[in-house]
C-alpha cells in the first residue's frame, strides 16, 4: 500500500484569488472556521491564529501536514478534505470542503439499524485510511465527525461521513508488531474518550487506541450519553484500583489479564450490534479489533448502495430550510 510522504510543511505565499469568508461557524484555541465561497462553490475556511511571536502551535502544524499529505496530495471520501492552503493578511488558511452538519445531528432522527451500520462502515473506512498512512488521530469524538450530502443528480443526494480535526494526532513509525513506542509523549485524548491504555500511562501504543474512542463515540451517538465522561472522581479511582492497575501490569509483563470492563448491558442493542461494538471496546488493547478486522466483521456484511441515499436525508431538508430562512433574513437586513 502506498503511504503518504510527510514532507516538512512549506508556508505558501499570499493568494490573490482567495475564498471569500462570510459567516463565522466556530472558533477554538488555535483557529476560526468560516463558511466561504470560491469560484461559485461553498467551502469552509479555517483561519489559523498566530499563537505567539514564534508562529504556529504544534497542533496547527500537524493539521497542515495532514492536509498536505493525506488530503491535498491524496483524497478520501470519509475524511474532511482540504483543497488548498493559502496565506492572507499574514495568516495561514485551509480551504476545505464544506460539510453540512455534525454526525450527532443525524442521530437525532433515530436511525434504523441498517442506517447505523452504514455510518459505522463509512467512519471506519475513514479511520482505516488514516491508520494505513500511519496517522493516529488521538481525538475521535462526536464533534469531530461530520456529514456531507453530495448531490448525485435529479435532486438525489448521497450521504458521506467524514472524520476531521486532525491537530491532536501525529504520524507514527509502526513496528512489525503494529505498536509504536514514543517515550515521554503526552497523548491528549479528550476526557471520556481516552482509552484504558492511555489512562494507565502505557507508552507502547498502537493504532487501535483510536478504535476505543470511536466505539465510545458510536455508543454516545445512539444513546445520547457518554458513560465514561459522567463518571465521578470516586468511581474513576475505584476503576483504576480494580481494573487499570491490573491492565498496566498485564501489558508491561506481556501477561493475560483476568479483569474486564463489562458495561454493554447498560445499552439496548441487538446481540449482533452489541458484539460488534464490544469488539471496539475491548479493555485489553491487544485483543481489540483494528479497522481492517472490523470492516470484515459479519455485522457489516451488507449492500449499502441505496442506504447511503437515505442516511440523514430528513436532516438535509431541515438544513436546506434553515439556510433559506437565514438568507432571507440577511437579505431583509441588507435592504433595511
């Protein structure tokens, strides 16, 4: 398999035909995201903030490298792709494809089991693409998975699930065992999505740590709650003493672990879906399935062709109406 080359990022020159930024969609520590137009197309533009006199933060630099290596030079339907990077007013901008909403929005419609399968498959294909290029995301959660409704003609649309926000991750050098060793590396997963091996402080990591976070995300999308984010400090301490200490000892000594983490009974799933999600949420990372194995799981053996034309399509109609009402309000404000 061809792996993307991670060349040092070169800051581009100023761009005259830059996208026209319009409404601000959001803001974080390291940048702002705007709805924009470029050559009569909708786009999203992320404007990176200059953090200090030395320029970009490592998080911003990582995002630029991912955009350059995995998005501009290559392309995948299940990640948020960047079309080009440019500089304007001495600030770096990423011109990205425009996504319609977060994945969590379409789950508000209570998807059917088949539609959930389609979402699982597309999201795993996006993560598989990142992992095949040796990129560990490190921050998978509902807010970092987007949806785009792509027109296919005759007022038909296909739903694409897309992983985004790559700044917390990093490219890694895999060993033959599939694990990586990064001493003194501070992996920053969001609390509630952090895998057990990360909580334990285990440094011999593997790409399957992302799989745990995605499994927690799938549970939250369907149930509306993250059971790990809601744990009290006392419960965390209890789990650490009972479960995590046993896990770190087993991992460090390459031993079997007798302790497990049973929680799937808290959720209302059919047996096959429960088994599939449990495979993503295996407490022992060595036994957890990777993306390749999950995509071959019998649970996902379906013909999803027509399903992709249905997932979240009701939400697409609502979003279209919302855009039209916002446009009308802006037009009225301009005339007033």
